[in-house]
C-alpha cells in the first residue's frame, strides 16, 4: 500500500488564525484562487454547501410569494449613475466593459456590483397600477466588485455568489414588513442551517447601504474577534423609485412612487462557517448544509476485501436514501490516512466498518465535532446516524453561541472601549447617541465601526463618546 | 367591473411567424429587452420553466457522479488565447473588461463566452494521477457573446443562461462514453420535458465547436422551417489538455494528457418551446416544465363571492400538494378576460368553478392545447387533472413529431435540394461525402448548412454535390 505523506493542517487556529483559515480553505478543497486578482473557484465541496443554502432559502421565499428571475449582467454607466449616493459607493470597485469584440462602446457597461439599477429599469415597465403590487422577485447570480486590497476566499473576493431580492410595495409599512420578514429568514439560515448565532438590528447612517432609507443586518463575531456581516435587508424608501420612475396609479387614482426593498446573502457565509466551526484538524461542516454528511470507510484487509467492499456498498445504497453519503474505496492509502483526510474536509459523521464488525453485526460511528466513537448495531444505524447528525448540528451551534457570548464586552467609558478593541477585540456594547461624529471618532481612534444597533436591546444611558442622553445600545467592532 | 381592452396576440403564427414569436414572448411575460443591445430579462414566467429544466438535468448528472461548481466569470486574454482555434471562434463576440475602477488593466479580461479555458486552468492544478480521474463538473451560469446582428429573445441574445459540463478522462473511449451519456440526457430533456422531438447525430467539420475533436448535437426544426440546435456535447480530444497542461501520471507511470469533454444546453430551449407549441392564442407550456400547471378561475357573482372564493382557495390548497397552481382572484377583470389572459400565458390546464358547480359537486376543466372542456366531480379532480396534464404533454409531443416529420424532405439531386430549401425549407436529407467543399458550395448557393449527421441513418449512395460514393446521410437546413 502506497502510504502518502500526512499533510493535514499545520497552522493552529488559536495562535495563527489567518494562516489556519487559508490552509483549511485550500486543503479541504473549498476554493482556489483564479488568474484574475481576487477571484476564486467555488469547488464542488463549497458549492454543495451553497446549494443547500439555496434550497433552504429558496423554499422560504417561494412559500411567501417571491419568484425567481434573471436580470442582465451588464448595466450601462448612464443607468448606474441615476442614483448618486449609490453610484458613488460602488464606482471605485466596478469592472468596466469598454469593448464589444473590436468595437469601442460609447456608453461603457458596468458588470453588476449589485442590481438595483438594472432591476428598477424593468420594474418601471412592469408597474402600472396598485393592483400590480407587491412585486416580489429574487435572483441567484454572481456579482463583481474589484477588491484592490486584501482578498480572502469567501470573505472578500472580486466575484462572489449571492441572491439579491428586490421588491416594490404600495406603502412604507409594507416595505418595513418585507424587510423584517426576510431578515428573519436570514437569521434562520444563519442559526438553524449554518449553526452560527447572530445579532439582528439596524445599521448606522454611516454603515447603511448606499442609497438606502435604512439597512437591517444580522451580524456575528469570528473567533479572532472580528465581526462579520452575515446578511442585510434594506428598506430603500422611495430613493430609487423616484429617479427610476417606479411609479403606479394608486387606489386614489393619483400617481405614487413605490416603496422598494432589497436584500442579500452571499457565499461570504461559507467563510463564516469555516471560521466559526473549524478546528486544528480542519473544516467541520454543520450536517444540515454539508455536501457530504456521512463518509463510509471500510477497513479492508486483503483476505476480506470482497466481503467488506460489498457490505460497504450496500450500506451506501441504504443510507443514500436518507443522507448525503460518500464511500471511500481508495486502495492506495490506509484507513488512517482516510480518517485524517475526511476530518480535514469536515464531514460530520464517519462510519468505519471492518470484517470483525460485520461478523459482530455492528459498525463504528465517529463524530467529527467531538471525535467520540460509538459502536452501533446494523439495525439501529439509520436512527442513530440521524440522532448524531442532529446532535452535531446542535453542539456546533451551542459552541458558537458560547464563543459569541464570550466575545461581547460592555464598555461604560470611552477609555474602556478603546482598551477592549485593542486587547480582546470582539463586540463592544455601548450606549451611543447614534451620531455620525461619535462613530467617526471611534473609527479614527480604534478602527472599529458600529456593526449593529440591536432590535432587542434598549437601555437608558449616556453616549460614551459625547455624553449625550440616549436610549440606544450599539455593538462596535473591527470587521471583515 | 372595470373591463380592460382585450389585447391578446394579433399576429398569426402561420402567416407572420416572426412577429407572432415576438408578441408571444413579450405579452405572455417571458422576457423583455434590456438596455444593453441583445440582453433580456428572464422574467419569472420563463425563469420558472428554466428552473424545471435545471431540476431535471441536475438530477440526471448528479446520479451519474457529476458535481456542480462555479468558476470565475473573468478570463485574462492571455489564457483565452492558449487554444488558437477556440480563441479565433469566440473573439469577435467577446465583451472586454479593460478597467477595474479607475485603473486600466494591462492584460484585459474577457467575460466568459464559454469556460473551457478558465476551467482547464483549475483542472491542471487538480489533476495529478490517474486515480483523480474522471473529473466530472458542471456549472449553471450565464455566458456573454455580443450579438451584433439580429437578436431574438432566447434564440439569439448577448447574454444567456446555460449549464456547461466539463470533464476529464483517462482514455478516448471514456470520453466518447461521457459525450454520448450526456447527449442522451439532452434528448430526454428535449423530448420528455420540453416535448420537442430531436434528431441526434454528429456535426460536420465546419460546424463543430471551435477546438473540438468532434461535436455531437440534438437538432430540431421550427414551424417556419428553420433548424435549431438544442444542445451539443463535445469530445475535445487532447486539443485543450495539451496547451493547458491537463495531464496526469498514468497507470504506466508515464505522463499523459487527459481526454476532455464539454457540453451545454441553454435558455435557447425556451425559445424553441415557444415556437414549437404556441398557437394564435399565445404560449402553450408543456406541463412538465410549466411554472404554473393549473390556474383556478372562480366565476364569481356578487351574491356568491364569499362562498366561491372560499371554495377556490381550498381547492388551491389541496391541488398545491401535487401541482403548481395559481388562483386568479383579480376583481377588476371578467372571467372571460382571465380565460384569454391565462391562455396567452400558456398554462396547460384551467379550472373554472362557479356557484352552480359547487352546488352540483363539479368543476370544469379546460385543456390549453385542444381547448376541450370537461366536467369533473370534486372527488375525481386530482386524478383527472393528473391524467389531463399527462395527455397534454403527450399531445404536444405528438403534434411536434408530426410537424418535424412533415418538415423533412429527401433530395436525390442537387437541384432538388436547392428547390426545397428555397420553397418549403425544413430539413433536407441527402447523401453527402462529408467534404468541406461540398458543404461550402451548398451554403453559398442556398444559405443552408449541415445541421446533423444522424447516428441512426446510413445509406449507400452518391454525394448529391460531387457524386462521390458515400454511406453518409446528412440533414441540411437554414438555421437559427
């Protein structure tokens, strides 16, 4: 048997988080850099998780009346330019198409950095009367934003995959309701599928989406103490509908501009998943989104090759009815090598089966999260596997919740805030007047920005920067 | 009740096919032109059909070991340029990115017109040993090819949606097998889902994919007598693996270049669907891919409003367990308007229900294809709806088969070929030596090209152009 060199992950998560992350992403086969700066391939291992996210979210939005569509990738500059704030915030990162074959274009085209402008171009044609409202569409696509500085697979790429929902409504109240409906779907995706706990709330004026009336967000914190934005849902007010002519004849027979919303989650979620759950052995995939939930590794000796292979194949057939299963029949590496390899790839549950196990009517189950082993009778296997996968999902979420909790620190004074950001990192919870000036001061002094003004928390106090009376609580942090 | 003007389709399919097609596409809400020449929005009505195609094909390829992934949209010119034939055939239609924000690029980027080159960039990194083979990946994405001349929604666009599969194999025989496996999946999608009969075979040397060893295709003919390519599956030989370094250490411990294949179907299929099945009332969607399979139209009079609405909602709830259902509760148009509207949109089955029907325990079912009406008891509704949808699917396929048959003409002489192409159009079946010169002569004289050299037909005869002895039969036609 041709034993390969044990590669595995060499950096430690606790002491060298940056290198650890890159190693896990590359070695577990999630992504690799492309030839254009900041682009990556989403390999089958990461794309399969994205497909599970798609399935789950697609179901939620379809059940609530949203429909998928696909809008053009190319947006003429003149169209992108119609909402000034929006244009300003995206134009430094736009990839510009200037030539079609040999022909030079007069109005150059932007590759979509987001699709509000091109979608409102169509909404303005579709919308006539209040009876046409609401319009509820979504698209799954890639968007491009040139990352000139640091890039990081999944977290910061020049091209990433996402969904972008775009809706138009009669009233502000209906747009508000839509924004919150979707934000709650995002919370479900993060917490119940990716096992990543989040804090839901509003963005500050400085941190809201370019052109938005307001932005809501779900935020989490990574083990290195940096915050990550997991999904945003914007009420765009009438800021876009007015310049783009998204208007309708109302119940009052007068012309009105629609209230619009937009919202998105992206493959950035996969980066947060790697950071949150991985360990020094590699990736750990939450069972609900794992492309492979169970890997079967036969312990084969020469004299039992046929018997064990046959048994393992039957096992795969049976388990595949209910789970996403791989069977590793490679004959050029040892079972030990395979154990490490699949641990690195983060498959939540491993089944080991050898000739003795077959004789005894058992298999061995090994959890990826705790590495606990358990002998299980053949008859109980399916039920036990189901239970263990649920337990792994729950354990990962609990662990992440503990971590999140440990990375929230209250600061009563400005000095305290500065110290926490500098030493421990994580979310610093403060009373804040919500003013731009105070946020800018914090940013200048500490590099931290307001990440989220949580819906669930209010507390009378004084802004720790300017001392003004306030009810507002906010979480500040350095962020990805 | 505010009766709207009856719009409907004004052009006739039989006498003005070109205008009829455009009207159906726009008025049934399938697509609309975007601001960039040749781009369209794939509206919810057409995108829903594409999603059904995706579901069906995705299942087929996953069951045979293929995995989805996503590769970068941007391809540096230097990479696209590595296979000369390939580059030459795509470069006139490439959209070029020359600027990233303000920065001018030194090596400009092509927006993918197809992804062989960027995918082989990654394959060359992934592939080490024969044990890594086969590599079987697929991606769902959009590709861009600038259409400078005529554009036609779905049929000829500057951006369209497709899947592109890319595989690498040890041997020519395995690549051959893959090509034929996929081509047969494509035949199934066309015939069993879209209800469009096709002829499967090879492409001529002049018509094969740029850089391919050989190309296989499924072809159909539209009611106006023009052929349409429905899907292609290419054996690329070692033509790409050599310049891109897609090589591996073989079982013999020597280095080999892999055999690669690529294959694609696109949203062009939706154009063929419209052309094949539509009639003077509008679109007809085959039930298997219809976004909406059944529409319920309550016949409401003021005094029965609550009762009928309630019944219709319950009906929707029940039928939605099994079918894709819409309930039309608009109160500003008459039932008659709704009938026409949903006929135009091509929903295969309509359910009418009024107060009298409720009392009698029946509903009325109306088939979109034949417009036949049938009264059905409430208890039999689900079974009857299933049967009718199957019958509609079968009828559409049979009709299309008849049409295809009527548009195949044999030509024994060159003069006959010229006459048929000029008068009737459609496929002209001839004996042909397979030589480039004869194909070029036909093209120059008639504008027709070889569409397919069918696998299933061979016949000893003489090439009708040059008179050489040949076994080969080919179908020539003008094409989209």
